[in-house]
DNA sequence: ATTTCAATTCGATATTTCTCGAAATATCGG
DNA sequence: CCGATATTTCGAGAAATATCGAATTGAAAT
C-alpha cells in the first residue's frame, strides 16, 4: 500500500455521502459462513439503485451516487460487478483489512528508539 | 465516534501532504516504556519547524504546513502543545486506536444474517 | 524596550470537488 | 425492433480546498 494509494482511500472516505455509502455496503454485505467447508459469501447483493434509495432516500438513481460509487471503486474500496441490468456493489475486504493493519501497526520508528 | 467526526478524520488524511505529516509524526513520536512503572512518553518532540523541514524540505516554516497541522488537529488526529517559543506536535493515539477498531470490527448487519 | 525567532492569520488565486439535470449507453422483455 | 429499466457520462454552476507571500502575534533573549 503505497502513499498515494493510501491517501486516495482516505480521500474517498472523507466525503460524508461516500462514507455513508461505504458503511451501508459494509453493513449490508456482511459475509456468512455456509456449509461444512465454511465458505463465505455475501448474503445481500445491493444494486446501485438500492444504494441510492438507502443512502439518499431518492426513489430513482441519482448521478451523484453513481459518481460517488465510482470514486470509491477507483480508490479500491468497493467492487462492482455487472449482473444483467444491474450493478452489484460490495466492499473490498482486502482493502478494509489493509486499512485496519495501517492503524493497528506501530510504524517504523525514525528516532532510533525502537 | 459519530459519522461526521469519522468523515472529518478521513478527509484530513486524504490530502497527500497531510498524510505525510501524519505519518512522520507517527514514526517520530513512537512511545517508549521507561522505568519499572512502565510509563510511556514520546521520545522525540517535533516542532512545527521540524515537521516543515522533514515533510516539505523547506528551511523556514511555511504557512501551508501550519494550515495542514491545524486541519489535522481540528480532526482530532494530532495534538499540539505550546512549549516556550515552539509548538510540539504529536499524534493522538486514542484517535488512531479508534480508527483501527473502525476497520477491524465487523459492522452491525442490516440484512438479518447476523 | 527592541529585536529576533517560531508560528499563525490574512488575502488572493488557482484548482478541485460536489451536485444536479439532461443526454447517452446498455440490457432485458415483449 | 421498440419500449422500459438501470446506470453512466456530460456539461455547467456553486462551493470548498490548497497554496503562496505578506502581515501579525507571541514569547524569549539581548
């Protein structure tokens, strides 16, 4: 995770509307273990229209939400996959894990006190 | 940590210059355990001028760095304390811990699959 | 008190970003 | 093919942001 990539993720999450979208997707797309193999898949598969409805309360898709989804996707925070007429949105769990590690890990010291 | 507060932190970290400042402070102000009581204090105490020098390579303090430090401080990510003629900068460890938890914790599900 | 050093504030400018509505694209069903 | 639905792209305007230099504050030293 290089510097620019990290800053882009934070910038994407720095907008209130995008943060709401991201949190909705996180809450919505929680993984669930299935079968004995313990395989994991998302239970709900929200479309752009559903994101739109939940986040802005609008009944039709706003270009604004589309714009924000693209930003989140460009930042590597969410995934979008075409299914028929719709786009299915989900969080990129690897990215979330990297961000968790970013804050949880003590950085290399630069003051010789390590 | 409410929504706006969270977004403000991410917005603050979303600027490349501010992220560099933040990472410098994190690396610089690593805590060190001292004595038998295990008390912890920062080893280096960077001033605004030092941040400036390290981050932008400038020899004198730029108003830009001052501006970015204020943003980071307003977002609750860093602390600044006056000492004599200088301001000593440090990261707010509680805030970093909250952000680590933010990404490490599975959110409440909204799809009835919990 | 005056000078000096550290840092912030101010004013202006250039750039970016958010938002909205209209038009375009793509896919499905009849 | 045509119409309906889902989503993206485009164009424009308003608002926010980053940056720079100059002026200002505040504390310390002389």
